[in-house]
């Protein structure tokens, strides 16, 4: 049982790590891509969605960094 827990803890730390926002953003982008692939929705907006996700994650990281240095 110890090895199973260690296995799942590794994947949790690897995928989510310190920034769960990036993981959630990636899941949202993948979900939108899956829905777009199954329906007639245009996939031209997917790169824009990826860029928005990256900009938001960098913004959160900068905000955290600034708040850490002010303490």
C-alpha cells in the first residue's frame, strides 16, 4: 500500500505541484478542444485560449512573487 500511495503522490506532485492553476487551465483547454473536436465548433480559438491561460498563470505567479517579497 505504501508504494501505491507513493506512486499517486508522485503524479500529484508532478502534475499539480506548486501551481494547480496551470493544471486546471490545461484541463479546461483540453476539455474545450475535445468538445470542439466532437462538434462543429471552430477550433481556431484554441490557440487564443492557450495564450489566455498562460497569461493568467504568469500573472498569478508574478502576484505571488510580489506578495512574498513584501512580507
